[in-house]
C-alpha cells in the first residue's frame, strides 16, 4: 500500500470519499473556524438529542446513575456558549496561526500512516486530558481557580456539562 490516501486503491473503492479530491479551502480562510463550526453542529445536535431523550425518558433504562437534580441543556447553554466562543474558538484559531494544526495542505499521507496518526492522537489526547483533569483541575488550588467545581455541580450525565466551567 504505497502512495497517498487519495491515490490508494481503498480510496478508489470507497466512493463516498471521492468529494475529498475537490475539497480545497481558500488560502486565507481559517480552517479552525470550519472545524469549530462542524464540531459545534455535531456536539449540540447530539447533546440536544440526548436532552430530548432525557425529557421524554426514552433512555432511562440505560442510565448508570440516577438523574437526580441536574441542570437542563437550556440552563447550561449560556455559560457553555461563552466558553466555546470566547475560549475554544480563539484557541483553535491561534493554534492554526502558529502552525500547530489545521494546515491548508494537500493530504499526502499513506493509509497505514493515517491509521497510526489517528491512534496516536487518540491515545495522546486521552493521556493529556486525564493528566490535566486529575492533577490540574482536581488539585486543591485548581478546582476552584478553573471553575471545575461549577462543572461538577451540574449532575448532568451527558457530554454537555464538559464545557460547563469557569
């Protein structure tokens, strides 16, 4: 399997990937903004769907812990949007401008290399997230300083509360 992903036999066989050949972003357009918009659409679509399921009690039999007193999607939304717009988006744009990610280059990576990078990024992300969460956000000084106590006050069972901080 030599060559790039776009030249590979796998790519030719998987027809839904073909539009990637024409995918080009204008040189000065922040790719981070596109990634952020796609992530927000996906995140809020899934969280909104789970909130509806919570309200209708459609998935209550799958709950691992009792719902108890929890903030609703609507109650958490203002703080979450502030965090996503004022913290997350500028950080993503800054990372792009510094050349750390979201580069506007043609995809020239082999399939095995793509799989390796995907796995390495997943594991690396989990390790860094765990260490930051455990030793920074749950430290005596970090718990209040970074607003992590607010995050744990929600009682929410869905991913939405992950952005409910500060």
